[in-house]
C-alpha cells in the first residue's frame, strides 16, 4: 500500500497534527507516457501554511481531503516516458505520497553525482534561488552596505547572509536561539547575530550592531522584529519581503505601526515577491549558486527528519524554529 | 517694515495659529552679488508639517524662532547680481518674509508671459513634477490599468488623475467632499470619485468602482483610506507613497493592519519618494507638462488666499481639506 497525507482540516491559527490525515491507497501504475515515482526527500516550507487557508492567495489553496504538495525529490522506479529512465532522480512540486505517477511535466532531472540530492530542495533549489534573486534583484546590494536578515537561521536566511558577505556587505542576522546565533557568526560568517528571544530590545540591538544604519532588510518574518529593523533603515533602503512567518498563524488581522511614514521619509522601497516572479533569472542564478557551492564559497545547513509519517510534524516544527537551515524529510 | 513668519512653537498634533508668530524687521538691502526679492506667491504644503517637528526627517527641521520656508514666487525689486534684473520673477525655496535678499543660488527665473506665475508653484513646479514623476517612475502605468489616487482633490492628486487618463488608464479618486468629488469627474476627467467622509465603506466603494482591481495606488494620505485601497490591489501592484497627510498630526505612533502579508501575497512594490529623489528627470518632465498644459490637455485648480498674514491659516486649512487643488497665498 501507498501512504498519502491529506489536508484534513484547514488550520485555525497554529496548525495541529489533526489538521493532517495519513491514509493509504493502492500504489498506482504508470501508463504510457508516465513515470512511477518513489518519494525520496520532501521539503516543508513556511509558505505552505498560506495554502492551507481557503483565502485566495498568490498560490492556489490546497483542497480539503486532497494531498498536500511541496517540493520533492523522487526516484523514477518505472518509466514509460521517453525522457526519463528507471533510476533517474527528479525534482518537482509533487504530492505528499510515498509513490505517485507523473506525466513528467514540471519535473527536472537532478544528479546525485553533481551534488547531494537534498540540496536540490535547498541551496540549488527554490531556497537558493529565493535567497539569491530576492537579495540581488530586490535588495540590490552595493559593496559596503549593511544587510539585516530576519529568520536568519532558516533555509533562506542562512543563504542570504552568505551571499551578502560574498558581495562585500556587512550582514546581521536575527534568529531565535543562541545555538542558531552562534551558527550564523561561525559557519555562515555573519558579522553579528541577534537572538530575538533573549534580547530585550531588538530595535536597540539592531542600532548598536548597525550604527551606520540598515540599507537592506531581507524580511522573512514580519511582525515586531520587522518593526525593530525598520526603525533603523537608511534613506533609499530596500526591503524585500520574502516571508512573514510570524503572521501566518494569526487569526485576526495583525496590527502594527503604520509603515507609510517611514517608507515616505526614507524614500524606501518595500517589495514582496515569490520566486516564480523572477523565473527568467533562474538559469543565471543557478549557475552562480552552483559555482559558489563548488568553490566552497557557500555552504548550507539542513535539518533532516526521517520517515514519511513525520512530514506533518516537521512542518509544524518550522513555526517553533526547530530547524537550522532547510527542513527536509527523508523518506 | 518687513513682515516675517517664524515658527513659534513646535506643533503638538494638529498645528494651531499660535504655533506661528508674525513679527517684523527692517527691510534688508542687497549687497553686491545679491538680489532684493519681494514675495508674490507662497506655496503651503502638507509636507511642511513634518519639518515643524524636531525629528530627523527627510528634509531638515525648521528651527524655532526662525522663518518658515516653502516654495515662493518673488519679484526682483533690486539686483546687484549679473544673472537677474529688476522686474524678473523667480521661483525658489524662500523664507516666509515680505522681502528678503538672496545670492541667487537655487532660484529659477519664471516668465509671466509663458504661464500664470502661480503655476510655477503648482503644475509647472514641484506639484506637477511630483505628480508626473511619482506616477510614471514609481507607478509605471500601462495603458488600460486602474489607478486609485487618495487626496485626489489636492494639488498633486488632481494632476496625477489627469496624467493617468492621458496615459490611457482608468482613474478613481478619493476625496473629502461632494464638491471636490464632482470637480474630479467633471473638470479633471476622473472615471469615478469617492467621498470618504460620506461613504460608509471605502473598501467596498473601491471594489465596486474597480471590479478589475487596483494596479497603482498613488497614496497622498496613509491611514484607513489606504487600508481600504490596499485591500483591493492586484498582483504586482505599484504603490507610490507621496504623502501621509492623515498621519502627520498624530502624536502617538499610528497603528494599522500590518502590510507585509498583502505586499507579499500580491508581489507588490511600495516606494516612498520626495521629488528631489528624481531630480535628474526634471527637465524632461517639465517639458512634457508644459506641452500638455499648452495643448490644453491638462488643467489645474488653485485655491488662492490673499494676504501675507493669512499664510499660517492657509497652511492649517490644508488639514481640513479646504483647498481644491493647489493652495497658494497671494501677497
């Protein structure tokens, strides 16, 4: 039998395990022109939370009692498709199923000899592209500028900081544990890291680590952390909004200081994006990331959880900040 | 004697007449290389409110017991400067004084034969440039798109709407009286106008006048009106933040719905600006505005108040929305 994870209930506020249902079905068979895929690695990402709501959003909502989808690396175990053969590994947006068929559309072959397979969900996948293109296309860093990254210990944040350093900027990360803060300044070469859970005054902490002001704020979290950073931005600051994990589970419209006065007085630019907005830049970005990775100039962290049944818990753990870098479930 | 208007007290909240002091001094005399100017028209603008605070802002604060400055058209009554002669009119950022001397720096000669002198404070001055460049450089309108303008009956708003129409867009204005709403759809050719003071549900009013969604929101006001428009923006919306008149007199940090979720899910771009940010575009913009004005394709409204002593009251009236178009004091 073939295990499947369905959206059982639309989460209200913080998602719970009971919002998911693990069920099973027959293993499907590949028809002509199709592949049978066996799931190897599953990416769990904060943005999936938005797709669990009924609201119209930038990506379609998941349907109730239907499988969740996310970035997945799968092995081709049977192929009736000319472009793929048994033993190939592919990357794509696939269902949370142990096995599934596909007509090959939207799948990309990935090679375990070029890089670790899971890296195609991280540094060489959407995560790396999001970090690189969000920073370079929207943040537009100039050498010597100061970048602050929130959610800095997460998948995108750890990459943004390293790219910022490679581009000659000062980088300060905001994260939620001393362990992650230490990782940022050691492994990932951030100039400073602020633990927002123990620091009593984040605004002051940003000010003291960035006395020259903040030129780019790469925002993964929204909420009060962002308020604290925005209070320290320079004229002409660029503010890529990549995520808002602190707000995804709000059940009421969250209130905060109005941003227009600061956006106005600082001639700042705040721009939201999803990586699909920048798809024409993927080939060049992938080439740059691969080159940095091969030259040892950039590294990445993964938190690997094992077992298909643990996918929902791994997803829930994102909201507790339990991941260092990319959260991946190995099947 | 020469009347002068000083900043008497930094306003707390809504400015009052007692925050200003009318005093007098000797009429100064022009030294070699200087001009003696006689003030003819004074521009009063909402952004001056910010300069009355002590806070560091995008333009320097006015000093206590020193004259206020704003855009002024003045007549050269005596010249000891090679570039100017008696009888010339000039435009510049000058003191609220009946007479003053200048070394000519930052002054531009304007001609009463080419256009009404007061128009150099409005459509052919900062107002027109702000409207044109804010809309075209930050709003980047494409034919057929929908533009919403707040503060639509004000100096910048009336011009933004007309330019939007000239560029082939649909334009909806939000303003504070039925009289101004009627002016927007008649004189200024807006497609729709919403009176926010009488409309019980601005969000719904924007939705019903813009069922196709809002591509550009030209924001002069901030606050709840902006919340209502932002609830109706399309994917990739552009949000030039030109002013925030509803927030200038707040004495506490104003709270509102957090913007990051909508900026993110709509891949929207919010950018604040002051016109000085775009100064390299002034010559081309002035040429375009002059051409439209001469061809009768664009018009402008002025609310002219007479008398030097009435400058402070004219400024206060801006916050009551008493102006239609540009508020100018004729001396």
